[in-house]
């Protein structure tokens, strides 16, 4: 009977643990959304921040976050595609390849502060980009590359080798087989990984403090010439992102309504992550149906 | 020249494409390797300058408790003792892992063994979502909820190791949970069936068969969570108090390597001792992340040897 009672006790404990976790996590989400959502108005999302008085918004920070995200993805997507294709299709099984894999693994496990400091040293000081969107985007690329590359490689590796053989049998070169047959079929997996990577980039702050800077100068949203200093598109202007903004107003403590602003900004960040997650799932499925023609039953 | 002969002697369009594509891939991959090498080179060259250029004793750096790089002690040696930060980093990491492990593994068992359907419907989406929540948001919640509660319960300022532990615990919980689920799922079904057929209860099966055969995977999950906790900067920095002192208790302000690093690097001049000392902290972080990496590899290799 002892073991049966133990079994009962263990089951109850496991239920309790699962319940506690759901409680903690749900209250976490609820707290952010309930605290933050009342502050999220159109005014809050579009006005610039104010440092010493209440009532500022997060307009510039929000734009910076998105612009930085786009730039970072523009740089890192092609690089990770190339690297992933090489690893999955061309790399031979030898010490060099395993060295490359180790390097990627190490890069993906580095603390983001260390990556940020490296970016500070290289892009900000050595290359003289200063605290700028460009430095930020390059650091985010370094930060994101290993994960994206691994995702591309895994997506490509999951495609059956018969597809490759078929392509080669048709007289295509290996490169053509990869770009015309394998990559399209692996596209759903690749897209999902890219969107999830974008979500991670969107919330990153530690790597950006000393690369994209901690100030958000006023922008002139009527001038879209990238070389004009106050233009939103100028890649060489300092750009505080949303995540950095939350950190900064909380650790400086000079903004009178810092708690309200960070609650609102946190809610926006969470919703953005939610949107990235859901759209990753939706895009993956949608693309899969489109690429393979397996969807639309009965149509 | 004869067009047939020409087409035979010249490289075909395909062959050129092939070579170009291969080179493109090789270029991308070598870029990543170069970046990794550059990170190590630059952080090491800055971090080691404290010891070579400023002639600080490595042992003193690691074991002394006073951290005031600007001032000198009675022997004229700058006070750069990193022990408080090292202790702080290890304490929050170990405590967070100690608290998170039972919860994460319990939840993973619940999701795979006890109630897979409900677990998958509720727990899995929630943990997946929480993996993606930015760390500043965790820091903000720690600052507005955890710190006041600790202040109310234990007095003091509320900032300290305990607050840091709690924030990191919530932060690494989703990651460790989802990795543990993968580890438990990898246990073949017939192990469980064999155990149950021998008359073992469900708990006996879980405890004696499932947990033991997935031990390497579970350990990997925990070490992974610890690596994340050790390298986390902003969330911890917001709640730990940032006083470079050895913590007397769990609720007195302390600091971690990452918190001092994020606070200090913008306020020091490149090449000065203050700055170099901070880079040495970054170097410690880098080496620790290597150690965690190595640990994960060792566990993986040990686990793979089993039949």
C-alpha cells in the first residue's frame, strides 16, 4: 500500500506544481496587460517621450524598434541563408565543419551584454559609426545569426534526400537544386524561425545600450531623405528602442510617470511578441499549404 | 572556333553558378567564424590589459573585496577586487537554478506523463510565449512587484540577491521547462510500458525509469538555464541594488558581473584602468559562458554513450 500512497502523493504534488506555474505565469501576463493596456492610447503610441514631466509617449522609440528590426533582418537573413545552405548542403564531415559548428554554438550562448560590448568596441569606436542604428543593427545581426543559421540548417536538413536526387537527376547543379527545390520546400520552417528571431530582436536591450545608444533625438517625420540628420531613415543617428527605453527610465528615475510609461511600453512589447509568435505559426502553415498544395481540402 | 568544341572546353553556366553559390555560402559561414574569433580576441585583449598593462595581480583581482577602481589602497595598488560581483553572479545563478529545477521538471512530468492533453493545451503555449518575453519586462515586474513585496516582508530596501533570484527564476523557468519536456519525450514509450507491466505504479515508473533515462537531457536543460541566468544583464541589474559589496544576507543590495558592467562601461574612459577592469569582468563572463558550453557538451557525450 505504501507505494500506492506514494503514487497518489506524487501525483497531487505534480498537479500542485503545474497549477502554481500556470498561476505564476498567468498572473505575470495579466499583470502586464492590466497595468499597461489602459496607458496604451493612440496618443501614447505616437508622441515623443518626455524626460522630466509626465504625459510623454513612446512614438520615436516604437519607430526606432521597428526600423532597427527591419535593418537587422535585412542584413542577417541573407547571411544566415547562405551559411545555413553551406552547412546543410556543402559542408563535409571533417574537423573544419565541426569547428564551425562549435563556433556557432558558442556564439549563440554568449551573454548579450558581451556581444553588445564587442559591438561597442568594433562598430561604435573602431569603425566610427558612433551610437547609431547601423551599429545596433550590426550587433543584432551578430546576436541573431547563430540561431537563424541553425534554424535554416535544420529546416533544410528535414527535406528528404529524394528531392535532391530528383533535382540532380534532372541535370540541375547542386546550387540550382538547393535554391529552386529544397529552399522553397523548407520555406515554411525557415519563415517561422525568422519571425521568431525577429521577436527576439525586438525585445533585446542589453546588446543595444552601448551600440544604438540611449537617446532618441527628435525626428522630422516629413523628411525621409536618409542623409538628413533628423530623418527617421538616417541610419547614423542614435536610436533608443522600446526595450532600452523601459530599462533607462526605470534605472534613472527622473521621469515622474516612469512606472506608467514602462507599464504601457511593456504591454506593447508583450503584444508585439504575441503577434510575432502567432504570425510565425500562421505564416508557417499558410506557406506550407501554398508551397505543397496540401491544404484546401474539398476545394 | 567550332561552337560544340567551345561549349565543351568552357565552363558551363551551371558550373559557374555552382561555384559562385558555394563560395557565397562559404563566405557567410566564414564571416560567422571570424566574428566569433574577433569577439574573443577583442574582449580578451581589453580584459587582459588589467593584468599586463596595469600590473594587477590576477589572484588579487579574483579574491579581493574592495571595488573602487578609481582609488588606491595603502600600498598604492588600485582597489579592483571583483569578488563581490563574482559571488553575486554565482549566488543568483545557483539559487535561481535551485528554485527553478523542481518546478520545471515537475511541470515537464505533468505535461508528458500525467496529463498530456491538458498540459499541451494550456502549459505549452504559455511557456512558449514566455520564452519570448523581453528580459527588461521581467526586470520591470521585479522592480514594481517583487522588490516592494520583499521590502514589506523583510525590511531594508528590497533590492538584493533574493529579488534577483526571483526574477531569474521566473525568467529561466519557461526555457528549462520546454527543454525538459523535450528530454522526457525522448524516452522511448516501451520503457514506460515495460515498467508498468512489471507492476510499478506511475510514480515509480516516472521516478525509477523515465527520470533516470532522461537525466542527461534534464541536466542539459538546467545548465542551459544557468548559462542564461549568469549572462542576463538588465533584468538583474534593475532589482539587485548594484552595490559592489559582498552580500551579508539575501536582502542586502549586491551586484553581479553583468550589472556592474552595464552600469560602468559608459562612465569610464577607454584605456583607463577603470575601463580595463570592467573589460576583465566581461572576460570572466565570456569564459564562464564557455564553461557552461563545455559542460553541456560533456553531459551530451556522457548521455550519448549509454545504450
